[in-house]
């Protein structure tokens, strides 16, 4: 159960009424269960706005239909107008404004004004409880505040980027410990609390240039050396820095079924993920195919608005993936003129490009899945994707929380950050945060300065 939003304003009232905006339910249909033993109020006008989304085939449409199912199921427990009990001890009520709106709010007939009016009336009718208006609309929260309402964002799993688990740590040890890790089959024990699959940089306390890299094996309770294949690289790509070495170790470890990668542009997260995937599919034959997908947000429209078949519609959004694949293929200018390219791998069934829309409802076994730009996904969407993973499948989520196109999430509550936080202590998951750019000196400078 998630703790409800809180504030130091509004006194010390323990009982609360939470009035939810439409965008909260579209963001997370299960949000009605996220406010402990308090009262959740949905304005009738929110139901009317949800009705406009119910036929959409997008994630918003699915969420609108899902919340309608939840509300309809609760009708069996009583009338929503009077309130029905929730599993967490709270109650759920659908409410509307029983009096005429103030003239300042009635002008224009905006639905947002009617939703705010429900919150105002709730506060007036129940002064013994603290009324909190919950919305993901920044401007609406400002308007609510101007009307004297306590307004909060819906943030069930807020994780500040500065506090995000980095996936590795540094430790000062003796020279003997470092030398032990370099021995064949060597492993060491470090007196520190580490997360499963957390990487460590061991530094000689007497000589900081004497170092060794390793990964914490939770099963053995020891630091083990990185995969020997990391040094040699994969698909012609060798790691250029420590973070890339850590990442490659995660990508090539079949015991780690879920890998999350957070990094700014140019750190090599997508390129290394594709290179490792191609190696495991073609050279090692560990997986049947490499499945690559990414959310479609840049133009704010579904792929159906573009002409052609699915592949042609996806091309504008998948071009960064194609660029990485062709870079790995190391094609010459004459090869490209002859028509060679990424499509050869697709024709052979080695690589498959698919929109996230079509992953829902599937079971995907024995595949290497890469979900690029995962920072644009909501926690619910990420859950939907990961639960599609079948036996023998590995899934890699990459993204930059500072480059978000989805208006319903931000750098602290998106699906990628949510997964990093939830899977930190699981043995089958690994994470790395990448900070050092390797695309070019100009790209690195632009990322840091602009």
C-alpha cells in the first residue's frame, strides 16, 4: 500500500478526503486503492471525461475502461453516491456539486471548474477532515491553490534522481584483496552491505591507481570478477569506461533476467544492449531472436496516422535503433548502395521490431527483449511489459529520466525509475546508472552545458 500525498499545511487532521482529477485515474486506474484508510472522492464530471476515452485503443483508453470496471464492481457493495468500502479500510464515493457554481467558476463551463467545485464543497461539508485535491495537471493545482484548496500531485513512488540507486559503489581495500580478485576463479568478501548484482570498484588504500572491478554475487555472498567476455567486447564493441564494463557484464549474464539502464544521451546504453543481444542470439544461440521496442510519443499520435504497413509506420520512431544496428554491421558505403542494411537481420528472423502496443497479451519465451526510451512509460505500462516475459527470456530497459515526452510522468515517477527502485534487492535483476558520455566530445559537452 502506498502512502498518500501529505503536506504540512492544513493542520493536523488525521482523517482525509482525497478528491481525484481525471488525469490521476488515466495515469493509474488503481490509484483509488492508494490512499490508505481515507475517503476517495471521484467527481461525477471525472466520469464524464473518462467516457470520452473509453473507445481509444491507446493506454489511456485501456485505463479508462479499467477504472470503469473497478467502479462498476464496487457498485455491488452499495451506492457510490453514499460511499462504498475499500479493501484498505477507506471508502470510495462519486460526488457532484449540489449548488450553483460561483459566477467566477461558472463562466466558460469548464469541466475543470466543476471538478474543483466538488473539492471546495467537500471541504465545506466535512470541515473535520482535511480535503486534498489530487491532480497531475500543474496548472490545475495552481488554480486549486488559489482557491484555498490543498492540492498535491499523485506520486505513489517518487524517487529523486539524485537518490536513485547507481548500481555500483567504491571501496577502499588492501592490495591483497585486489590481487585475490585478479587470480583465476578469484573472489573476495567485502565488509559492506551490498545489493544483489551491485558492482564494486575496489581501490588499494595505499595506491589508488591499483584497482579491480567486480560484482556482488548474492548467492555466494562474495565479490566475483566480471565476465571474461567483457574485456574482449561483444559484436566488435569494447567497453570504453568502467560503467560500460559493468553494463556489459549485466547484459551477458543469463542469470540476470531483468536489466535496467539509466543514462544520459551518448553513454552507449542502447548500442551496448543491441550488441549484446545480437551476440547472444547469433553467436551464442542462447535466445531465438532479438526483440526491440520503444514507446511512440514524439508526435503525440498513434502509428495508425502514418501510411504503410506496421514496419513503415514505425520507421520514424525506430530509426535510432536502425542506426545502431547498421553501425554494428559496419557496412561500407558500397554495401549501403547495394541495399544492405538492418532489414537483412529482420528478414532472417534475427531481429524483430515491434511497437509496445502489440506486446500486451502476449507471452514471449526465449527472446532477448530491449525496451528503449523506457522513461516514457508509466509504472503500470512497465508492469504490463515485464509480465509478458516468458521462460528463458531476458529483458533490458533503457532510458534517460531527463528526456521525457509523456505528459503523465516525470523524472521521479516514470516506469523506468519505478522498476529500478522495486527490483533493487532481487537476485534476477541488475541495474547500472551511466554518466560518462562516449558519443563525441561535442555531444558530451552539449549534454552537460545545455
